[in-house]
């Protein structure tokens, strides 16, 4: 199967869909409320991912929901939103696979966002998509550098900086754990490749989950281009897992707004 039959350079004329991962319960929030419904500056944090997808011209926007799915639907509005249910939380690869039928006729690129990452900016996402298309990549992962990367997936590269794989923290070797470039969980992926690849993912790992990150190795095995798009501001890709992180995100958002640059 060929995935390069479209022109990946003419980005403004190509279709872009978005999948937003929003199915998690968020037990570390110590709340009965679904994690993505916790508010940042008055809005559910998932709102910012939806708003961002709209601003970069994405259609359709597919939300993968699970815990409190109906409450999430009530919190958002728009005819451009499509909801798919992840009944069991079996990993990010399994979550993306739930959108396969919705996007079965879609032939462009898919932006994968996380519903608990509210500080990501429009400029960063537009640059990610542009880089993905200009380089003729099949997979581009948004990355950043952390001095203390524990808990994050590491970006494993060859000497020429080509991405070999992404290894989750629990599965990393001691040498791999020293890598400071981490996976943000944000991707731009060719749609036809994406669902072929996630259909092949296994769960032979410590968590026994279906990792979306495994599509990188699949792409490499098929001799496709895989890129890492590195950004300087790690706060943009901060995932919200605790109340302290929620408060921190709200402070950053308020600072942006006070400077007249909400960042979206």
C-alpha cells in the first residue's frame, strides 16, 4: 500500500483531521470529575484542544471519550465534533483505533492531540504540520527537552538524528532513560498509514497496553520517514495530571492573557 501518492508540500490545500484523546479518568486528580473537564481559566481543559483544532482548519474533529462521555459531550458544542467511545482504557494506540471507522474515507493528515494539554499554541501546531508536510514524513512527533524526563517516553534516534523509536519510561533501558528528548503525545500522521499501523500494534510491554508510539517502529520497518519536531517551551506540552499542575496551567494561561497573547 502506498502512502505518498498525495503532495505533502502544498499544506494549505490539504485536508487535516484531528483526533483528541479524552477518555481517561484521571485518578491522580483525586476527583470524581473526568480529568479533561477540570477547568483552566473558566473552561474545561479539553475545550482548548477543540478550539486549537478548529483554528488550524481541522475537519472533522474526533473526540475519543470514555469516562463520563455524556458529560463531556454536554460541555462542548459544534456540528464539527464527532464522538467515539473507548469502552476500555487499553492504551493510546487502542484509543486512536476507535476513530478508524469515522475517518475511513479521509485521505489527508491526522493531528493527534491530548485533551489534557491546554497550553499548546496555534503557532506550534501550524509549524508541526508544515514541517511534517515539507519533509514528506509519514509520522511527525512533537518533542521537547526535559532536564528531568522521568515518566515520559524517550525519543531514540540514529546518529543522523532520524527517529528510530519511542520507548516508554517503564520499558526503557538505563541508557535510554538518560535521553532528555521526550514524546509530548502530540503527532501529525498520514491517515492511511495511521490506521494500518495501529491495527498492527501489540501489547507486549510492562503496562500490557497498546502504545500509539509503536507506529514509529512500524513506519521505520516500512522505510517511511519519521520526524521529531522539537520545541523549546516545554510548558506548551505539559499534561495536566494533578491539581497542582492544573493551577500551574491556569497561572500560565492568565499570564498569556494579561500580555494579550492567549497562545491559541
